[in-house]
C-alpha cells in the first residue's frame, strides 16, 4: 500500500489521487491526515502539501486541491526537463518544482471552462481561450506526462512498488447527423434543395438529386454498407451516435417516425453499439435530451447509456448534469470542432467531476481526439496532410497507453464535393489505429 499524507482531505484531493494512482497506475493508496501514523508507517509513502517531513518523499502543493471555490488561478508555465509544467512550487523540499496533481486536476475538471469566457457562435468554449492552445500544447497529453513524472519518482524511491497502466484502446465513432442527402425529405425540403442547386448553377448536384430520387443510384450520404465492409476488413465495431431531435436550424436528420430511419437505427443497433446524439436544441431545453434518448431506446428496445453532444456543445456543469439525469453513463463529447488533440489534457477516460458541487459523478468522459470536420472545415487540410496529422496523434495516444476516440460522419465518407479522397484518410486511420 502507498500511504499519502495531506494536511487537509478534500474531494478534489481524493478524486485526482484515486484517478491518477489507482485507476491509471494500479496502486493501492490510502490518504491520511494523521502525522503519527504516517511517520510510523514503514512502507512506501509520500507527503503532499506545504510542509514536508524530514527524510520523507514530499510533493509541494499549490492551493488548488485544498480550495472549495472556483476562481482565477495563478497557473504559471515553464519547462521542466523539456516538458511543460504548471503550478510552480517551492522546489527546495519538493520532488518536483511544480504540482503535478493540481495540473492534472485543472485540466481534467475543465476548471477553465467554469471561469468567464467569450463563447463562440454556437455557445461553446473556444479552444483559442484554453490554456493548452495558448501554449501550443493541444496535442500533448499533459495529465499522462504528470503521471509519468510522479511514477518515475515513486519507482526510483520505492523499487518494490508495482504499477499497472491501462492498455491502448481504439474506439471508432460515427455521428449520424444526416442519413440521406436527397432521399426521405419532405416535399418542402426537396423543392428547396432543387431551387438552391439551380440558383448555384450546380448541374452535378441537380443530376445527382434526380438520379437518387429516381433510385437510379444510391444516396451518397448513405455510406453504411461501406462502413460495414470496413468493420469486417479491420475487425472493428463502430459506435454510432444518432441524431433524433426535431427538425430545426442545426438539427436536420430524418425524423425518427420515418420507416426508413427506424430501419436504419435497428440495423446499426444489431451491427454494434449505438448512442444518442442529443440535438443542438437540447442544450437549451434539457428535457429534450431525455425525450430523444427514450425514442432511441424504443427503436432499439434496449437501454441507451452513451452519448455525444451535437456540435460538441458542452456547458459546464449543466450539460453533464442533464445527461446524468437522463441515465447516460458515458459521454464522448470532450473535443473541439476547430482543433484536434486533448481538450481535457488527457487521452484516457475519467469520471466527470462537478466543480460547483465538489463531487465526483457516475458519468465517464471519453475524450475525443480527432474529427474529420476539424481538418476539413477549420484547418483546411488536404487528405495527405490529414493522414499525417492523424498518424502523429495516434502515435501519441499509443505511446501513453491511452484510449483513441475518432469521429467521422457518415456523409464525410460520401466521396462527394469537398469530401473526395477522404475514404482513403479514414482507411489509413483505421489501419494505423488498429
């Protein structure tokens, strides 16, 4: 057992120590405030706080884990042995010149997203306002680096300590925002599409629309047969997040009462896992997320416990609280639309910590690492450049035994318009990731 002394037990301390040292290092730990028991313990131990004990391993602390309010932090930033470091501390008695536990908690809790910020047009926290983006660290798993530093010190001091890190995992996910480009639309939407194509003088679109509606060719967005072949080829199973919200400005999927939509949902459920893709509108009327989840449960005749927010809209802590109330156990939303990498500074799953309530929740967050739309619409990468960028991220996640979560949309594999050549990107990612 590893004994840890702190001058004050808090929910933050217990949460981050358990996540880092037990969940991700396999260590049996106990946290104590009792000085006499700590000093008398002859096994592996260290102290965490402001004051150290003579001759005993010590990690100096910042104030963050001993606070119970949300306020602007004096984070600091410097390089320690060529690695990024935050929350500098007095290094005279400390094993490290920074607080790795406070650093990990700050990023995993999404502390900065509770502080005042200027939201983007979709009411989201922009990556440009994040600490990682400002220091060009978006593609570096800072939490895993902190844990690596801690374990190096512990193993050097206590060679008998046996650690066990998680194994690398790959979870390919598909967002089903719009199943069909042309088919199964209302007369109004179909007519509007024709008019728009004509006004743009897009003859190819007009031709494709007519051929598809006459069933002379498959609808280009209906790429699920192709996805089936990829599952067989690479031995994977996709996790599909299905949008079932009512039609609106940002929610445009075929309605769930349509027979073709119902047939697809059942097919995807039989093939693998499905989760709910709470509509954009659900961010402003929390009952919608529950209603949409119940619709999916009725169609699949099974319990739905996984979700990803449409447009990746997350508002801390409300979004995750609403999901927990709706019975969601796993969320896959923690990524940015305009940037790839590690929004929460980690490439491993972690339980959502509600900072306002100061408590760990039952909801597991699976960070999203890379997304097709990030490279296409924001970074403007051509397919070869996207493959190169993807490979770098995949290697990083593998290096730290993380869980790689990728996001492609069924329509981005259509090979239509701006998505020409992106099937090769996805197949290259699958080959590298598996």
